[in-house]
C-alpha cells in the first residue's frame, strides 16, 4: 500500500539514534561464537539483525531477548557451530548473509542458505570464490547467488586476498573464515572500508593487525585458531539512520534537529562530510564512547545548500547514504556529481537507477551514469508530487519520505514495509520531529 509524506513547515526536535546495524549483526555473531555468555544492549531490532540472531541460534548458540534492545547470548565456544536443522533465511540482508557465510565456512557443517527476492539477486561470488580457495564448497545453480548450500570445513587454509571491490562485507567474510583457518589470513583493500569487524573482534579478545599497504591500500591480518572471550557491550547509534533525520533538518524551511548517541567513525562519516561541503553547518558534541567507538550528539538546522562534486575518496565511507545525498542535491543550488560509486548497482536495489527514477518522478533533472548520477538542483523545494518505486529498498523508501517533508507537493512511496529491516522506529521518529506521513 502507498504511503505519502506531506510537506511540513518545520522539522524539529531531539531523537536518540537507533543501534547501528553493522555493529548489531557483528555483536550477535561474535557473542554467538564466544566461550561463555555476553550481554548486548542497544541492539537494533530490525528484521535484518533478527535474522542474524535466528541464524546463530540455528547454529547452536543460545540467543535470548531479555528486554527492549537487551540480548543475552551464550556462545558455542569450543564445541563450534553445528549444522542447522532447516534452511537459514537471511531475508533482505547482504551483511547478515555474507558475514555468516565466512563465519560458517570454518566449521564442518552443511547449511542451505536462502534470502528474499532482492537478496537472491545479489552477487555472492565475491565471497564464494575466495572461500573456495580456502577449502569451503558451495552448491548453487551456477549463478553464484542464493539459494545455495554451504559445506564448511574444519581444515580451511589461510589465504592472502585482494577483493575487487572496496567492501566491508567481503573483507569481514574472509577475516571471519580466517578466524578458523590454518595460518594467517590477510585481506588487502584498495581503500579502507568500515572497520567494525576489526574493532569488535578486538573487543572479544581476538588479535588482528592493520597496516598501510601503499597509497590508500591497507592490509588486515588475522591468525587462525583464536577463541573469543565473552563481553558485555553497548551498541553505538547508527550514523546511516541518523543521516535521514539530519537531511530532514537541512531541507526544512524551519529545521532544528539533534540526534543523540551517534557513532562517530571515520569509515562511516562521508555523508556528513559531503553535507558540510554542500553548506550544512553541523554541530557535534562528544558524549563518550561505546564498544570502542566515539559517540556524539549531532545537530543540524535549515541550510542553503550548494551542489558539489562528491570526492571519490568519500564513497566507501558513505556507501549507504547516496539515496539521501540525492535528496540534499535536489534542494541544492547547482549540480551535484557522484562518480566512482558503481557498487550502488548491487545494493538492496540498483540504487543508481532507483535514485534517478526518484528524482525524475518528483520533477528533478538528473543524468544516470554507469558509476553514479548528476543531479541538477532546484535551488529550493523541488516540485515533488511523485510516486516513488522503492524496489523493496529501505533506504530508497526513507529517502523519498524525507524528501516529501519539504517538496512543493507530497511525495509517495509504493510500500513502506522494508523500512523495518534497518530502522523500525523511522516513522515514529519522523512523526516526533514533525513529519506528516500517512497511508494512502
Ligand atoms: C556493511 C557494508 C556495506 C554496506 C552495508 C553494511 C557492513 O556493504 O553497504 O549496508 O556492515 O559490513 P558492502 O561491503 O557491500 O559495501
């Protein structure tokens, strides 16, 4: 059913950021491997993360919700992961599936892995090929996509691997397989991607090293055969979800938003840097740390934005934020150019095509490129009035609804259902800040 975001005159208030999705997945996985019981609080209870919790339980961990956002996990420890009784369903989640494939590959188990229509179209060869080199086997129909059956091995061999894409999912998958391989596994990336796997594994007592490898390249190494020690951990707030609320403040005629408890990590802050380059005056107040990450309260107000060429060095650190960046670009004066972002083609939807369609249906001029897009900003509120096809992509849905808070005419989406995969409280937070979003 369609939902519509009606323009509002102000967008103001204070909201606490939801738990970070990347950290939530990892906390459940690592606690599920550890030798003992971990307590996690502030977990994001989005469907993607719940699917990871169910997967760890199916593989032998005890995973229990003890309160809102609070989870107790007793890991498998020495016993290791075991074959699940049925299929493991990762739903919509690329992160859940790709990281778990690496985690499972180092155990002598067999598991059939499935996902929803979007995930079943996403490329898995980027992780299957290196894992085959390490000694895991996969049965699939030849296309390298889900559904597939994984045959893990207790005798994986370490590899030195250079992924073709700058991808934290690929890096993490191989490092997690390396945790149970013989020897030292290394992953050398062309540009640093989000480092939550490395940071959180260290928190669980695992030794890894990260060193520069020339230019923007860096190598992460992990020695096989290490055990994880349980920890009590607090998940920091999600900067990617925060970006939607900050954008809402920037485009509003009377915007003033504070998002509390946001993780400040340089591998995740590209959107905020890009917004600042476009003229946003963002305030950040340090409030402490959680799970080894710095936390800030982020503040934004209405801004008169200018189009910019987004530097390619920012792409990895804002890979999930291009749909909401396009919304800022639509309100800005002048041209915003995105290049070097071809990975957007294989996200929950083809995000370049979906962004281009979202712009056009709302009266914004845009050019599609193989590796990005160029938006001609309206220098104020774009016309709006469009029905945006979300292609079951949560970030397209949320971007369109934020856009509709300040366009000339309302903006609709075909289906809000997928928003719950990453940000179940999105509608409540938007309403709290003054948005007018209704069914129909
Ligand atoms: C993620 C990595 C990114 C990102 C995704 C979360 C992670 O994917 O888009 O939402 O938690 O490792 P890629 O590794 O495919 O860039």
